[in-house]
C-alpha cells in the first residue's frame, strides 16, 4: 500500500464515480480502475460496491477511509513542517466560522490580522459547528470556531468568547417590552431558525428535548440577513447571540428567564500540525479578544 493508492482511494470515495475521480486526479479512468483493483488485491479485501452510476464503500472500505485520511493528512503536515524548516511558510490560514461570529465578531480581527501580516492568505469557510468539527477532523480546515461542548477527543480547544443567547423580536412585537421571556412563551411563537448543525439550532433542539416543547418553525435558513429581515417584518421571532442584536436596528433582544450563555472556542486537531501562519493567527486572536 502506498500513498498514491490511498490518494486515489479517498478521491473515489469523495466523488463516488470513477470518471469524475479520474478527471480530478488528472489520470485516465482505466488507470484509476487498475489502481483501485491493485489496492484491493494488496489488502485482499473488497473496498467498494460497484454499479453503473456510482460506487459506495463496503464496511472494509469505511474502516480504511478513516486511516487513509489520517495518513494523508499527516503526510501533508510533515511537508509543511519541512518547508518551514527551510524558511518557508504555508502562507494560508483556513478558518471555519459560524455565520453569527463571522458577521459580527471576526471582521475587525481579520482585517487587523491582514494589516499585520499582509502576505498571509485568509480563507474563511462559513458553516455550522457540526460541519466545522468534521472538517477539522478531516483536515479540510486548520482552525475552526465551535461551541465548546461535547468536543471530539481529537480536537484541542481554547476559549474565545462567551455570549448570551437571547430571543430576538421586532420592535413592534408584543413581547418587545418584556424584561425577559420564558421558554414556554418563546416556543408558542412562529420561529425562524438556522438549519440543523449550527450551535443556534443545537440550543433550540436541546431546550425542546429537555422541556418537551414542539417548535413552530415557519422559516429555516442559514442566511443571517434574511433571518433578521423576517424578524424585523414581524413574520417570526428567533434566538441569536446577543452580540448580533448589539449591531442591528429594528430588533429587540430579550433574555430568557433561565439565562443561556454559550462558550465559544477556537479548535484545531490535537495531532495536526499548526503552521507558522496558523500559530500567528491563534496568538493574534487571543491577544485581540482579551
């Protein structure tokens, strides 16, 4: 087994199709087929179920996939480490950020970091906490901002910010003048929510499960500006981090009777290699957010 065969194997898993995988690998399809067959022969195990349109993993293939991704990531980390020993930097920070923090917490930090390190590239991926966790584990991201609860053991975290989750209503809404809101009153209203996978939605789902509420979700979107406009026009209410409402007109934040504070953290792979650029970004964010 060699890394070239593992690279081919992972690409075929990602595309589920020999033709697409061969195109992305820039090799002929017959060559890919031969390589995968060779890998299966070396292992003496079937790795894929094959049909005309797509291929899917066997149980044996699923087990190999976990190890293959780790091996390829470690090789990539080793190459970066060796390059830096010769005076080169990776030159790029790949950061996963949830929508609310990407829109309200990070812009100033990112611009200040870019001013200090103009030659470093910042690639920002907007996604939910669950997706960011998985992308970190798969090596698709260097750093990610996540809800610091139930964190996988393979991830390291460092506290970033604590923010209160509040109900958000329009200025005209009957609840707008209330000093706080009970969960039962919140869930009587029509709601606009992020889709599953965002810590905002995880919070809602946890409360519903704990108190046996059934939410009335009228709108579901990952577009924060759309969500805020729906609230402003009084079609629904929502729950967002308080730092969002501090920067938005036309909406009112109402704390919950039982205060909800979310611990947000920066995360990275414990056994992954943090480049000079990654480490510089971590140190900069820590200093900036204190």
